[in-house]
C-alpha cells in the first residue's frame, strides 16, 4: 500500500501539485495524517490493528480550545503530565465553529494523569447539586479554559515558556476535500489510473477520523467499566475495514464479557460471582439492557445527544450523535457477524493494493448516479456494492481475491469463531497459510472498465452471487438481486433491492462501460486541455443529461394512454380534445370500460372512507423500524 501511495505522489504533475499546495492546505495536512494510518496498519493482522488503535485511544485526550492558536499554550500546559507524541487539530461546524485538539501521550498513565488533574465545571456542579445543571463525569473529552490572573495560584508551578511545541500533524483534519478542489486535482492528473489513486487518497477516512472513532468507543467502554471491568466497545464496519470514507458513521458493538478473568491456578476457583437470572428470552433481555444503556448515554455522557432507540429491528441498535466529534454512532450488542465481516473485508483490502481504490471509485460513481442513498430503502447499499466488487475480483481469469470457502478450509483451531446465535464465522486469519498469489497485472483503469462490462452482462434475474464459492448459483427465491451473505449464508444481503433499482443498476453499468471505453480508446489530451475540461473519471461521475440507455427502451409503447380513458374535465381545466375512433367497436369497448371503472372507483371511495374511520379509531400502535445493512 505504501509503495502504491509513493508511486501516486511521484506521478503528480507540477502544475496541479503547486495548485494544491496553495489552495488545499487543509487537505494536504489531512493527507499527512492518512500516511500515519497506513503506516500503523502496515502488515498488521486485523486483531493487531484493532488492538493498536485501542491502545492509542487510551493514550489520548480531546481538548476543546478557542482556536488553533491555543495549541502552543495547551501543549505547554499538558507537557507537565507527560510526553506528547502526536497532536492534531479539527473543527466541528454547527452554528459556530468549534475547535478541538487531539493529543496523544507516550503512555496511557500520562493520559490518565492529565484526565485526573482536570477539574469539574463548578457552575454546572453547583447546579447539579441543586437539582439542575450538568452531571460531573470523568471522560477523555475536556475543554481548556483561559488562564486566570496569576498563573502560579494553588501552589502550581508557572508554565515553562521555553518548550517548543511539536508541529501539528493535521489542521482541520476532519474536513473533507471540497468537490471543487477534488475536481481540480482529478483534472490535473496524467491518466485515469492516477485519477483513481487520487480519489482514494483524498476521500478515504484519514488518521484523525480513525483516532476519534476509537475515542468514542473508549468513552462508552469506560462508562460501564465499573460494573463490567472486562467490557469492550469495538468499532467495526467502514471505520476499521479500510473502506471508510471521510465522514462515515461509526458502528460499535458492546460486549460485557470480551475478556473473562483467567485464574493462574491449575484448578478452577471455588469463588463464583453471583449473577442476576434472565427472566426473559435472549432477545428481550438484550433489548432491555440496551434501553438502560440508551438512558445512560443520554443522561451522563458528555457530547452524546439525539439518542434514538431502534430496538425492534433484526439487529437492535441505539443511534446517537456525538457533538464533540461531529459523528453519527450506531451501537449494538448482538452483531458479531458484522464485526467478523469487517475483518474479512480488511483482509481482502490488505491482500492487493488495487482492491480499495477500485472499490472507492465504484462507490463514488454509484453515489453520483443515485444508485446508493444514505438512508435505507429499496436501493443497493454500499455493502452490497462492495460485495459486487469482491465477487468481480474473484471471477477474473487471473483472480485477484480468493474464494471465502478456501479461507474456511485453511482455518485451524485458533481461527474458530462462533457467535452467540450459533453462526460459524470461522476462516483463516493468516492469508499466508492459504498460499494465494494473484498473477493478474491489470491496471486500475482496466479493472474498472472490466467491472462495468462484467455486470452489464450478468444475469441478475436468474443467478445469485456467492463469494464463498466464487461463482454464480441458481437464485433460491424471487428477489430482484441475490447476494449470499458470506457469514450467514441463508440470508440475502441485497434483499431490499427492488426490481426497478436492479434494472437501473444494469443500465448504469452499461452506460459507464460505454463511456469509459471511449475514454480509454481516445488519444491522450494535452496538458492545457486536461486542466480546462472534464475527462476520465470526471466524465464517468458526471451524470449524463440524456442516458445512453433509458428504462422505457425495454417496454413497448402503449396503444392507448390510460389517462385518456377517464373524464378529466375540471372547472379550471380546459376540455381535452375529443378522441375520434375509426372503429365503432373500439368506441363501444372504451365506453364500457369507462362505465365499469367509474363504478369501481365509487365503490373504492365508499370502502376507503369506512376503513379509514375504523383505522383512526384503532390507531396508536407503535411503528417498527428496520435497519438494512
């Protein structure tokens, strides 16, 4: 991955590089933090990567400041607690622009010392004692108040003035690159290959974003650590699998017993904890526990707001917004398959450096075409789209990714993972054991074109996609699109996709294949032309005003418009021109249809009014929310 990043940087043209240095200073700083993410990930296994990020969070604090100019004074003050090894700045923009500093110490003891030396807001504490105000809570989220007159009060030493602060690793690190600047960078690239790499580097989740997400997890974990000392709040999904983009939501799974106590004795302990007996089934118990956790989040945790409990979904979750991080969080307690699926995608992304840039470009294309949507619905999700990319990379003549079934066969006893629901998530965690080597030498631009050509010809109507077997299967039901869930193989991850959206996907991939093919075959543009007009990916991302293929091309035109069969005369509407019929038989048939339709509409109105009255009397049931993933 690092080699690919260096190659992209070496290929950057001087003109747009100078432009980016002048115009995109914040984006450049954010990219510097991204290199830290790649360096930390390196060749680490998924569990080692997650563990390293958890330890990083335990050594870190977030401090709200008046502006980035406060960094020198804050660094000077916090240096008394220990050695600061990383400092990053970011903003949260609501009505006002709020500034924060993320500081990482050399050890978790130094971060704990800084937190322990912090004070409560006396005004809020007094209000809480009187029955109002805020509740004093210890957490890694702090704010830096102005120094009072006489810095050495309360016996504290005055701040040293000769400490030179380390440079900030990022300024406004969570601010994504604007569409205008991204377009200019893509125009200045020398090839479509370079555009793909630039898009990936400039839009993926950077180091600051990953750090803040693990701090949000640590806050939840520490909040319940008194009663559950072995609890662990574990990020999963796009935040950790390497496919997350700037601003993506955080998925958390909370486990009470992630590390059960292990006795050093050869015989088991005779002392056993008393526990409460569950008086209901497992799902009901989980819902009740999450209800209590939702109350705790809403009432006590600083920064947590807009808590919504969606407990009747297939996977019960608590959604909330963290205002200090400008982050949407989904917290669950029974989604271990999602955690292990994140591990699988992480491993695929680490296996070949082309996997993630290709997936990012296809996701971006789908978003701009309107194929994906942030809210759940009948359209294809980013996860389903990622599965399509993984399956395509398995189907190549020289595969880039192995079948998941091969990973399952290569697993040993250390790889056994079974969820509480009995779902087997066992697969080899060490790719070296699989001895898989791809001989595919296709460039990213060639793979992108091949992806569109592959799915423009795929038979979604009759075939199901299986990543486990790396082949198409007979579709087991009548879903418009069927992608076998890699870990829960009885489920279809794209069951929500409607027939219209599946057809639209086929149309859009065919359009994209035609447009990209013409881009690849056209001669290279001169430098001045590249900087002034859209080309390459920009033409692909720009939704055409007139589609190459329209949905109505697949349907025969109607002989008679249905609207012509009804009397549309209104008081303020001009009368429609009379329809002349060449055949008296047709005229008689139309009149008969009109009369029958009027009679049916009259009956429908009468029955509808009766039903609505009865429904209004019996309304008041709670609505159930579903979560599509």
